């Protein structure tokens, strides 16, 4: 082998490279770097003569100047491997980078290897170590798995969900979560996206960060996404209402938000056409701009149904209100206006409101006990110094509780808890009032006052329990009736007050077969009642007895709509009507979370729908009609 020694002068190096390029012999090069001097040794075939060294040259320069900026001569000369179809035998396809480099991609696990691993030996090693169970698979099996993998798209190869418009779909899903959590729309741009970028960059790398940066999450984008998804959810609910085989029930209530604007909330309960199950759903929320009279509420609901093409005069079966005077008027009340348009509609009034109003009716002595208790609590709890001193006193005495609870008139469940805590801490309160020389301590020394306090604490605790049992989702008139009956059995004192209300025993006694169709006395049903024949036939089937035990009450009756249509129609007329306006009350609480003082100009209708609706928006339908525009 002959050796040519060339100094790293640029002109000499280029001339030497041109000369050897003309010789068309393979070059094998190596570089030695010793301090400031560099030598390039080029070995060629021994058949060639030894070239004489070039004449003296200027001081040595870096070899990197011969290569493009930022790359070395040897990196430029490195070979890029290409994919071969035979690599399917090892479970590999390939992905192409932006610079055209091909990288092997395992279609069994989705892992992307470096271009240097595009060798049969390394690909086979991956198959044996990571997927030993697939080593014996045939070529046809590998081709089938490759086809399935490629059909799923290219994004799974990079660890992303397969979708045609990932940035667009991601913005919809982020907006949906923001609406469900009742958060401001700006949180996506100010918090969610920066956090996502930091996480992706640290966990996945800077290249993946660029993909997340393309997701549009500005305030306007989030708002438009919420509006579109809200419209989609409303469209689905309206379609289900129109397709429902039974009349639907509606509950409504009105309240004032933080901007002193009156908001009307409406919920519906209906039977789904496909599953025959009972579903509760948020219908709409709108502002009453001027007055809040019954006629205003009626016109708003009427216009909504007309705009949505709902035949409400025939589809509406019952309405539940809060029992306010505007709802109960015989001539101009909301119930009267509805009856004029739909005489068949059943009007019910929230049992929770009636229950809360009834609990305020007390004898004069008990009213005095209640007002005195409130004064005692406010003296200790409303003053910061007294509150701290009383807490320290309770700690020193080893009391079970250390603080009194605030009493709030507007909260239905506050009385029982407040009075119970005061009764349990009555000795500590007596001692504290004496030390403060407050004349209220004299009441706690009176036996009749303590007896009245104990009675109120007990009775309001029981009232709280029954009130809580009447709250929640999917509470029917049958459920409310049973719980009230049980409460009446324990407390005969309230029997007369409940009987005078809407849920009288004689009005629901004849409908107990809905709750217990296999246990009631069949003779209790009149022979003239057409459902008696169907009920006798149904009770004779053991299969239906098993289904009754396994299914929800509404689902059970819905599954019999084909076999016993008359019986099911009667049952649904009892199960579908609302017993309370709990959904509206819960909706107002959510509205206060969404429309805060800092967001008092927000139109909450769309945010409320996504936060309260059980129906999920069809995001795939929405993105089909849109073009993806990445964020810049």
C-alpha cells in the first residue's frame, strides 16, 4: 500500500481529493490530531506510485472548512440505510423523517429505531428480545399485522392517537373538559397549554413539543368550540325528545345570578326510544331580561319549543315547579297558562320547597327558643375573639366539638346541624356566657328552654334526613311518596300537615303496583281498570320476577312496552313526572361557579349545557366539516 501525506491546506486538500476521485479507487481515510498539527493519511492500492508531498503551505486550518457549515467531512460521507421489504419478516415497516431519512418502525409495538438499526441482525434482535412470541409467525401473519398497523394511520407510529385532524380534535376535547369543570375559557391558553408543553418537552422531547404547540387553545377558540358542542348536545336531546314513545316531564325554576340577571333553568325527563330507559337531561338556560312574570316564563318556553320544532302540546306530559305564587295563580299563573294550551298536562310542585316551608311553622314557644339559640350562636361565632376563646375553652374541657356552626336561614339543612351542635355544647356555652357576663346564659339554666332546644334539635335532625332522601337525581313521585309515608309512620305529629299537601295517601295508594307489581293485592285494583288483566298475566311469569329484581324500576317497565303497552303507559305516567326541582337547584349552584364576579358578562347557556348534560357531544361529527388550522 502506498501512503500520501497531505497537509491540511485547503487548496492542497481539494487538489488531492480531485486527483483520487479521477483514479476511481476506494478511499480509506483516517485523521490524526496532535496538538496544533493535523495530518491526513490516504491509503491507496500499492499499484500506484507514491505521490510527492505538496509544497509548503500556510499554517494549518481546520478540516471542517471543507465540509458544509455545522457538519464534518466524515458525517457527510456517512451512509443512510434504506428499508427493504424483507424486513417485514422481522415485524418492521418504516417512517420517513423530513430530511428523507428512513427509520425502522416495529408494527408490533410501534417503537421507532435509529437509521443505523436498519440491519437484519439488529431488527431480528429486537424481534427476539421484545416479541419472542412472534418469532415463529409466518410471513403472511406479519403482512397481515403490517396491513392492520398501516390502516390505523401513521400517527400511532409516533405515539399519537390516530385521527385525521389531531390538533382540531384536541382543541375540542380540551374545551369540553374546561366546560365540564366550570373553568374560565382563558385557562387553556394561560395554564393548560403551557403545562402540556412543559410535560411533553421533558418527557418526549422538543420535536413532540412542536406538535403540541400547533393545537389552537386561545380564548376565542375555546369559546367557539363550547358553543358548537353545546349546539350538538341540544340537537341530540331534541331528537331524543321527539322520538320518545311517551310524554316527557319538565321541571323549571328561576333565580338571579351574580350580575342581578334573572335566569330560567329547564330540565326534562323522558324515555329513550332505543333503550326504553328513563333519562334526565338539561334542556336550556335563558335570561329573563325584563319582568319575571308567569307570562314571561310561558312565552320563553313556548318560543323555545317552536324554534326547536318540538310538538310540545302533545309531547308534554307533566310540569314540576317550585310552588311560587307566580306558578300557582288560577288565572294568570304559569300552571294556568299551560293548562289552557295543554289541558292534559299534570302539574306538580316541589316537595322539597313545601317541606321546607312546613318546617318553619312552629308554636310561639319554640319560635322563641329558636330565636334565642340564634342570638347565642351569633354572639360566639360572629365575633372573632369570642370564637377563638370559646374554641380554646372547648379544647381545655376535652369537648367532642370545638366550634359552633353558623345558622343560615336560606339553607334548608342548617337548622338541624346548628341546633344539635349547640345542644351538645350547651354546658361549655353556659360557662362561656357566664364568664362574659352575658344575660343569655339564663336561658340555658331554664329547664323548659333546654327541653325545647333538645326537641328542636331532634325534630330538625329527622327533617334534614328526610329532606336529603328526597334530593338527588332520578327521584320519582313514587320514591318521594314512599319516603314521606315512612316518615309519617315515625312522626305522627306531621301526619296532618303532609296529608294536606300534594302527596296525600289516597292519591297514590292506588298506584302502589308500580313500585311492587308482584307483591300487591291484586284485588285492591278495581275490576273496571283495564290494566288489571295485564297485571295478572305479568305476575304469572317467573322470568319477569327475576328481571324486576335485577333492573332499575324505570328500565323494567320500559322493557315491557311491547308486551304490555297499556300497563307500561300507565306506569310511565307515574314515573316520568318530577317530584322535586332538585335539578334546577343544583343547576343554580353550578351557574354560580361558572358566572362569577370576574366573569359576570358571560353568557352561561352553552357552558351550563356541557356542564350539566349527560349527553356527550359528537366531536367526530363536528370536525368532519372543519379544516384543521394549527396554532402559530
